[in-house]
C-alpha cells in the first residue's frame, strides 16, 4: 500500500545537501576501496540494527515486503527498505555482505559471519540470541572451522584469519528499550546499565581470549527519537527536547554511551596489544534528526512504513509489512523506515559519517583493518 500524504520528496532547497552527502559517501567508499587490497574477515555481534537475516535463518520468522524494496528488491531479513550501516561498511572495504551465522544455504563464510539477530540484548544471558550466546556461537564456529581445516578442508578461515579479523559489536539498545517497556523509572533504568556494560566487556574479553585483537564498537543511538517510542509513551511538552525527542530516553542512552566509552578506554589499557575503536553513533544519528532539512529529509520523527499517519505513523498493532500497513512512495526521504529502524537513505549518511573518522575514538580509519 502506498501513502501519498506521507511521501515528501526532498525539498528543492535541501536536495543539494542530500546529494552532497551521498557524493561524499561514494567518494569515501572509493578512497577506502583503493587502499583496501585484501578485504578483512569480519565478525559482527548485535541486534536488528545490524541483522542481515539472522532472525529469518534462525527462527524461520518471515520479514515481509516492503522490507528490502529499495536495493535488494526483495526481503532479505533486514529491517529496512535497503542496506544497513554494516552493509555500507562492508562495501567500503570491498567485501561481500555478511551472511547470517545461522543461514544454512548459500553461505560460504569466507569473509566472516554475522551473529546479530533482531531483538537481541545482553541480558538475560543464555537466552537466544543474547550477546553471550552469540559469542558462544562464534567460539563454536572458530573451533569447527579449524577442525575442518586440519581434516583437509579448504576455503575456510584459518587461525591467522581469525587473529586478524575485525570484530564489530553493536548492541545495548534493546536492553534500554526493554527496561523502559517494563515501566521502570528513569533511576531504575540507569541502575541496570552497569550490568549491561559488564556483558559487553565480557564479550570483548572472551573474543580476545580466542585470538581477536581488532574491535569496532558502536554506542547506541538516540532512543527517544524513535517514532515507536514517541507513539507509545504518554508525554507532555516538558518531556520533549527542542526536536521532539523524549528527554529521559535519550538521557539514558547518553549514560549508557558514556559507560561504554569508559569501558573501551579501560580495555585499551588492559589489553595493550588490542585495537578497540569506539564509535559515537548517537552523535551521528542525533545530528541527522536535528538537522534533517540540511540532509534533505522531512518529518524526521515519522516512519515511512507503518500505520496512523502524522505525527509518527506508528501503530504497534499494525507494524510495517503486516496487514493494513501504509508505506511512503519510493524515493521519499524519510530517516525512519518502520518507526524503529533507519531507512537506507539515512544509513548511507550514517556510514559516511563513520568513515570520516570524526566520530571514532581513537581516530583510526576503517581501512586500517584491511589485510596486507
């Protein structure tokens, strides 16, 4: 279903800026491509922000169209109209998109694997597909790969490949979201954050103990700017910031991010032969929302695909892809795809910002992780 009233195209005064950003992303990608002669092996751990089909492969759940309509022209299990940030980062390194670890058909895993699954969090542990479960899956994947190599199998990742691989972590959003969904107070949500951070630290240490030395860690985005949260939470104007986002949700995200930044800094001192890059995704996404017109977007707090119309076009009973949903026209410039996840257009800009190094600590270029 299309929804013409929710399909604002890029305003003429803003199109230049949007096209400029896209051109910057393309130029950055080509710069990295020219320097990355041997694409790295990548292992990713996370949630729906970087799930490239794990939910579908692991549980058989269906992710219906119009998901995937923009780039893949079919649903691939990604919760977006097209590519995710991780897809753009893979393309910038001249490597194939990461296959879900649980995908049994059509995957060779020669360039790594994606353990991220929709809905994943750090806690509770030992529940599919919590972060510690994803790390356990990786440990099994490595052991089995080396076992098969010893038995004479070729075209698998060897011990050197695992040692030189890039390990990406993007998780924590669901821990915060679930805490708020349980009607915990802001103070109670904050009290739970240290336990979440301990799990992320434990995951990095576990991967390190199995030979990993290169880590790329994303913090969490502005939770209070998601159309889903804005539509579900009872609020008044005093609960919102100047851009219409929920103050307490974003404040909790900032507390989490500061803790994650501290953990990364701490682990650099503890694991002296490891490279641990912390990326400020929050700053990138909040800038995109706060300055949406500059980037060619309108209605930054409204979903392209959902139900209900302005101001948020989100209804928990009619999610994107389910009976009754409404979707904006292709070519419309929306930041939010379905009220929770970002559109391909937004993801392209986010990836370009990541590649700029301006949001990374330390400021290490993504192509640093190329092999050779």
